[in-house]
DNA sequence: GCGCTGTGCAACTATCTGGTTGCCCAATCG
DNA sequence: CGATTGGGCAACCAGATAGTTGCACAGCGC
C-alpha cells in the first residue's frame, strides 16, 4: 500500500546528516538548535532535514514554549525494514528471520 | 566503518525504479534489456540504475557472451539493516530482535 | 518594556540526479 | 559476410535537493 512511504524513508536515510540526526535523537528529545550545534550546517538546514524526516514518518515534533522538541517516531522504520527483509530474505539468513518477525506481528500488505 | 556504504545503500533504495529492479532480481538473474522491458524507461536509464545498485554493493554483474547478467549480492543489505535495527531498536520490538540477530552473528563496530 | 534566544518563512544558488538521445562497439545468427 | 541484438559511452536537459542568507516573529529573562 505505502510504497511512497518506503521510498520516503529510504531517501531520508540516504543523507548522512539526517542519519546523524536520528542517531542523536536516540539519546532523547532535542531541539532544532541543540541538534544543529553538533553539526557543521546552519540551523535552517537542520530544520529542513527534520521536516524531511517528519514527512517520512521517522520523527515527530512537539512545541514546548518557544522551543520545538523532536523525537523519533516509534515504528517509523517498520515498513522499510519489512521491504528489506522480503527482498533480502533469500540471501541473508538474518533478514529472513526478520521477515518472519514482521509477518508474525501483522502488518502485511 | 562503512558509513558511506550504508548511505549508498539507502540512497539506492530511495528510488522506486531501483527497488523495482531489485524485486525483479529476486526471481533470478536478468539482463539489462530484459529488466528494461518491464519498465517505462530506456535501457540506458536501467543501466545507470544497475550501476548505482552495483556501487552500493546490492547487485553484481557477470558477462555471458554479449549479455551481462545481473544478480542480487548476498548480504548487501546487512549493514544498513543493522543500522536501522540499532537506531530503531528502542521503539520497535521487531527491530530490537533484529539487532540481536546481527550482534550475535558478528559484524559489530 | 527590552533584549536575547529559538523558530519560521522566503528567496536564491550550486550541485546532484534521473532521464533522454545519438553514436559506436561486440557478439550472435542467417 | 551482413544484419540484428545487447551494451557502453558521452553529451545534454529538467527537476529535485542541500545549503545558504536575510528578515520577521514569538517566548523567556532581566
């Protein structure tokens, strides 16, 4: 059903800055400026990247006063992971098991 | 170690045509022209896509006379899958288990 | 209220990328 | 041999994209 979403997620993960942002967010919520502080790009660039990640369903935001807190969206990588599992299952034993996991827990198209 | 490779794979998977090519290749080896026949793009475009997939380590080619046969590279999605598992493990029970699978079978950085 | 900090919005630029067309080369088949 | 078929290479084009700067605006601290 959501081939677009899968593509959006993979495209989002294709950018090293965005992967770095996601890695940073694994440590907890953070603001745009806070995230930008640890990167060699401007705050605006980070803001755009977060928008892209949000559009891909990988992060969500929440206002807190004048700040905006971002956090990783639970399950956002589910569908892409399932796609990889299905395509790679035949050649990768581990992905084959992942495929079983996803098949068992419902979400199939 | 291979952050570049992870990025290359995700970027490659971000394109719907390339995902379609990989899905086609799950049915076995195929030639460029054969793959292009089922797509709305030219043979040259498919050739470029296959080169991109090859550069990402997802497919490999083999000459056979005047034809070139492409096939999926075993394990090509391993590292990106591990990355997704590590980042998403905290929010996705299934990815958490995948992370365990990859950790158990070695390749950790 | 005033200044500072955190964001948002818009315009602009340079580069990347997917796609094309055109031509050339190699191998196969009659 | 000659025609056909599968690919490679290069040039070119349009749209997407990552990045910037500049300015406006809303909360918070003093």
